[in-house]
C-alpha cells in the first residue's frame, strides 16, 4: 500500500514539474489581446513590374564577348571576399568572413541579358541559390541600364524561386557617384531592376 502511495506522489510531482518548467502561462494558446505576428511580404508576378532594360550597347557587348558578364571565385570562409566587378558591369557581391559554415564556396555573378521569354528586364544571377549565416552586400550598377531618371525611382527585386514571384528589397543604399544600388541580403537568387510603382 505504501509503494502505491509513493508512486502517486512521485507521479503528481513529476506532472507539476513538467507543467511548471515547460513555461505554461494563462495565455499559453492565444490571448485575445496578443500582438498579431507580422505577415510575410508576398511577391508579385513579373508581369506587374515595370522592368528596366539593359542599354543596347551593353547587350551588344555581352553578345560579342561571351566571357563578359560573368565572374566566378572560390571564397574562403575565414576571409570572405568580393565576386564581380568590371567583367560584370560593376555588379558584385561582398561576402564577409564566416558567412557560411563550409571551408569555401564557389560563388558566381552572371548578367542575365537574353531573357525575353521570362518577361523581365535587366537582371543579375548570384549563384548558387543559397542562404548565408550573415548578410552579404549585393551591389547592382545602374550605369548600364536604359534609364536616365532619378535613381531613387529604381527598385531592386529578388526572385522567390518557390513561388516564382518577385519581392522588393527593402532599404537600398544609392551611391550617385558610382551609379550603384546596394542591398544587404542573406540569400542568393536572381536580382532585377524595376521602377518604383509609386514615385
């Protein structure tokens, strides 16, 4: 009889301990006045973006010189590095040290210029598609775009490959002297330029 009582005491203490240490609160499911989690921004179709095109001279140069518009580097984890630049019309990525767990990664920057079937304008692929442990700085040059307006009216979009939609990158840094727009992102994909729908 005594062992049954001891069993129930240990059992009840165990249950109380589990409830106490699991962090339950009176509003553990949902409180009526609890803050609503922010919604994830949804992308838009490529047809709904007013894409900016490459200058005809840039397209001619890319067609004439097959190696232009492409750069590939092996980046070491503990050093980081830059891929892109002159050969990619000043489109590049700066990767900080320890942005990925492997010893090295092969990174590619490639101009997308023959993309009529995709219904997009000027774009740059940063490959391979991947996520980083730290933000990387993607710099896109608008000097080779068929665009002569206010650079503040340019938007940078990234391709969400899962939904095949485009999402505008927040907080771009415009460098008027270098004619570039830089954004900090934690992933690689295709990036393109569109015009701000509400200038």
